[in-house]
C-alpha cells in the first residue's frame, strides 16, 4: 500500500471539530476530527462527522479512561503508544488508562494515511496517523473536565489544573477525579478551540517508564486472541487446500473423513474442502483422511530454481525504468573502475506465532466476526460479499493478534473469506472457527516475493562513485489486487522501494524493474521491498567502498551529504560500536543504514565464524531516528524485534518449491530464530523532535547487509545469495 | 472417559486417549492460555507443566498423563511464578504476546530446577520456545531479573 509522506506538524493550537456524546451512564465520550490534519488529502474537504459517532476517548464514572483503537495491536506496541497520546493531553494517570479495539467503521476509523477509506494497520503508520487525532481528543476531553469542575465549583477555568488524573482548584482546595466529573463534563459545550501541549511540557510522551498496557494479560493467559473466543454451538474447521498454487478441485471422497469421531460435516468451498468438527483435533484428523483429486492444469509446476533462472534471464535486458539521474551508461563507460554483482532472495513466510484463524457467526440480520483483523474494511467487505450481506451488516470484533508481520494484511481477506465461505456452505447453522495449522501457514503462500538484483557501479580514478545501475526482477504484490493503481505502465515503484530512491548522492543512476508473474501469491512482509532492496543497496555500496579502497562508514558518509538523518544515525551507531577498534581474528564488523517508512536506522553487526562454519552474530549496535519517540523503550523493543526477525530470515529461512510444491512445512524445516541465536543488542534512540514516524518495520532492513558486510570483513567473502546458511563457510 | 488433574481440579473428558493435551485443554476445558503454534513440539507455545516439568502439550496424548498434575498458565502460583511474571512486566518483554505464556512456564520450570541460571543454562532451557517477535533479548534479561529478585 502506498503511503504519502507525512509533513512536519506545526505545534500550535488548531481549530478542530470536537464531537461528544453524553451516554446515559454518565460517560464522557470524545472524538476529534481534524479538518487539516497532516494526512489530509490534497484539496480534500473537511470530513463530515458521522451521524452516529463513536468516540476515540471514553471517560466513565469508574474513573477509567478508555482509548478506542482503530489500529490493530499485533506486538508493535501501538495500544500503549496510542493510549499514551491521549493520556498525555488529558493529564491522566497511566494506571487509569484502558484500550478497546474500534468497530469497523469508515471514514471515522479510516487510516488517515490511506485517505480514510480503508480502516487498517500497516506501513508503520499508526502513531504518525494518530499523533494529532488522539492528542486533540485527549485535549478536548481535558477541557470539558475542567469546564465541568469550574461549573460545579463556581470557579474560573484558568484557576483549575489537572495533574495525574486529578482535577484541582488550588484556591478552594477542591479536587475531583475524572470519573466524578464525567457526567457533568458530558453536558459542557463542545470546545471549538483546543490547544495542544508544547512538547517541552510532556510528562508521558518520550519517557521510558511507561510500561506496555497489554503486558499483564499476555503473561497470565487472560488476553484473548481470536482462537480463544468461544461461541455457543461453535464448530471448528480446517480446509484442505491444493498442494500446488493455482490448482483447482476436481473431486473428493469424504467417506473416511466423515467416519472420524467428532467430524460433523465435509463441504466444498472456494479454497478447497472444509472439514467441520466438534474440536480442532478431530477436524485436523478428518482432513488427513480426505481423498482429493486436484486439477493442476493451471498450477505452478516450476521449482524455485527454475523461477530464479527465469529471473536471471529477464535480468539480461532493461526493465521499466523507475528512476534515472544523469546518464549512467555514459558515466559507466568513462569510469576508471567498474564493479558488478548479483544478489538473489528467496520467498519468505511471515509465520506469525498465532496461525491464522477467525470465527464467523451468522445472526439474524447479519453476521459477526472475531479476528485479529489488520484491514478491517476489506475483511468486513469480503465477509459481506461471501455471505450476501451489506458490509454494515457485518459486525467485526478486532481482537489481539498473535503477530502478523504483514500476513494479516491481505487485500482479498483470504482467511476471513474462507471462514465466511464455510458458514455459507454449512447453511449458517453454527458459528465456525476456521483454524489454520502451521503447515497451512507455511504452504499457504502470500510470501515475501523472490527477487533477483543486478547492480553495477562505476568509480573514477579517485574512487568517487560516479555511476550506479540497479536492476530488479521480482513478482509484484499489488498487480491484480484492488491496490494496483500505482502500477500504470508496469511502473511498480512499490517493488523497487529503497532502490529507486536509494539515498546515496551518485550523479548518474538508473534503476529499472521487471515484474514477472506466477500463481504463487505474494504479500508485504515486514518492511516490504526494503527487506531485499536494503540488502542489495547496502551490500553493494559496501562492495563499492572496498573497490574504492575506502572505509565503509567514511565512504557512505561521503555520499550522504544530502541525507543528514541517515548520516547522523550511521555516525552514532559506528561510534557506539567502536567502529575503529580492532577485532580478533575470525571476527568482523559490518554496517548498514536504511531509511524506511520515514524512519532512519543504522546498524553495526559483529560476527564470528565458528570452526564448524556457523555464522554467529555476537552483537548489534543500532541507532534510530523516528522523530519524537512516543515511548523510547518500545522503540528499542521494536528495533530488537526487527533485528531478530530480519536476522532469522537472512540466516536460514527460505520457502522453496519443487515441482510446484512447497518443500517446507513446519518449524523443523523453516527454522525460526531461537534465543541462542539472538545477539546482544544496544539501541540508541535519537530524539530529533520531528513528527513521529513508525518503528514496526524500520529495524528489519539493515540487519541482513550489516551481517553480510561483517562476514566480508571477517572472511573476505561476499555472500550474495540468501539465506546465508546456503553458503559453505568451511 | 479421561480423568485429568488440572490446576488442582479433577476434570472429566469424553475425548480419545490419543488427543493431544493441547486440544483437550483448549477446545474441551476452555483453558485457552495454552496456545497452538506448530503441533510438532517445535515452538513451545503449548508448554504446560506436568508434575512440575515443562512439556509440550501438543505432543502429550491426553491418555498418557495419568495421575500427574497438569499446571497451565491459568494455574501457576507461588514465589517463582510471581517473580517470573513480575520480571516479565518490569523488563516489558511482551510484544504480540502469543508465545509468552509458554515462555513464562518454561522460565518457571527452569528456575525451579536452577535458581541462578547462567546464560547457557537459559539457552538450553528456552531454545525450544520460539518467539517470532524475537523478544529473546528481554526474555534472557527477565530470567536473570527474576533470579535476582528471588535471591533478594
């Protein structure tokens, strides 16, 4: 999905449209709509307030403050971050804060970065999106609490202060909790002008002592993920899907499956054959007993080796040019030294810990869904389409999600549509919980695309980089989806993100892309194209530095004069890592710096190669500039997690096909990073004071090239084919 | 009919003896703090304690448990459990949280056996628990923190 760049937001009082509703139970509920928010579409008009507004902030008589989250929490800490924005402007006490996921409703809960037409989470947009929206909501609620206190105490609002969740009037010594004032506050006039705090007065934003709001319930087992809900009469279902992508069901025999104790029904659905049973185990066992004849005539039958050979062949000619600066071929011809390298990247699975699952229940006049939904509008729409309902007849309960890394952001709402299709095929008799097993997850597609990168660079006699050519052959994520608008004329900038706009100041550049097709479905994978373009660019710039006989950090800095944020994080990471200090024999240090999703991240990795050839990453130093860090400890946490997620993939993960069949099936063949693989990590957060940008993805891209460059420093070998475990190090 | 002792209670279940304990707990006893992650004993999300020992409930047939006490995350108690869960909060380990109940149970079992584990003991005890959010860095720190708090 494309993300418009967020401009800096002026820290001034701004006219807002605040809406409140006074619920019968004495609840103050507030929503702020920003007529000229930072994400407002060009030439866009003031969004109309919905007829039946649901608030962003709710203050109840029991003194709890509930923040309504339009974004999904799948680990990135957004529930904590968004609640912090409200608590800050409200001057609430952190212990009174609660969160709740919003219902599916656009435009009220639409992602401002996506034109408000889609409610969803992704591309690291949540904090940036809500930075003003939720602070205005909190500030408006605070103003109404103050007005209520002033009315009750016959005091001037200016004499009233709010501190730590208590409204106080110093002159009279009166004070009251938010809860005690909520009902009166709801009767106050809606504020027209709302002022936001000056950042220098922040008490919660930017402080490291705010702990995650979802922590306790996730370690005592009470947090409910989709699979933990139970509806009356609910049955469990699994689907047998074709073993080759693009195959179709010809026929099936369910006799033996139906004989399995607990199996209730076997039905054909669009995705394959669904086995419905009284519990998950019986459904899984029933599926094992199915006999299915698949029609492979339109299926993918190639191996990934064949696919890569085709990518390489395509890479011999020029693709669609996505960026051109100067004339790279003339400059290349005139260069004193020319280098060239090829890099290959495999399909990768997201493999979130919670395998995909959803509950769908047909009710009178509509349906209800429980899911860790990442694109609520599309999930709701797909369920409605399958069930023959209007979207507004589908009530979607978004719940905690056990990871995503992009997997839940499917434009065609795959698993939600599947669950709805089983409900339809079984006549809506019972609620259905669709369960994906780990094998379904790893063999079910929607992978990070494979890609082939070919780079050439030309250096002049003094070692200056004067020409840069980068060709990418890959499969597009957005072609053929509702989101393929940016792909006019084959110009798939999304697949070249991070390459088309590589940050180094080279006077002559050409970046071109070939998009090849396959029935293998692909999807955004944490950091999207940066997961491969970052590796290619940051490895090749390291090769260019070596060819120029220059230090990799100094060489990069020489080319980053127009990129002060990148230069700053790189300098900081190198400094903290002791870049210039020597390492013992057999160890090496490598760096990489990547901007993704408006966040700049540099990493320095220290690597040692064991006698058995095993690559061990001992330490990573990371520096990040994400503008104002709403919660610096959660920024660190996301960097640590991004490093671990990226490292596991580059070290040893690949989804491979043989005769069209996926060769991996579970964590024994798609081996995830484990605790003993995790390096020591030190994260340094730069507070640049800029508008906050996301951190969910930006930690991932630099780790691969930092490790590969460290391996080069240790061994003199460039590893250009991923995963790194394919290389024989001894 | 299978009789199970779970979290101090006797529970009766009409399920096949070869049904993995995981599914009996989740689908039949509604103890959903125990999670399904892989089904082959390779991720540790389904970790429970059987007689105080951390086991993978997806690999443990419900009929094989006999008299042994099953403790799930819902039933953990005592000094060590409190120290582990307290350290998890203090270090803010959690991200998506799906694997964390299994991580906590493995950590409790480790500290029961070895009150002051070294880094390599932590690796040996915790390598079977996968976290795709890669909170490992903090898991290691939280186990050391829990050990410290038990000492003090």
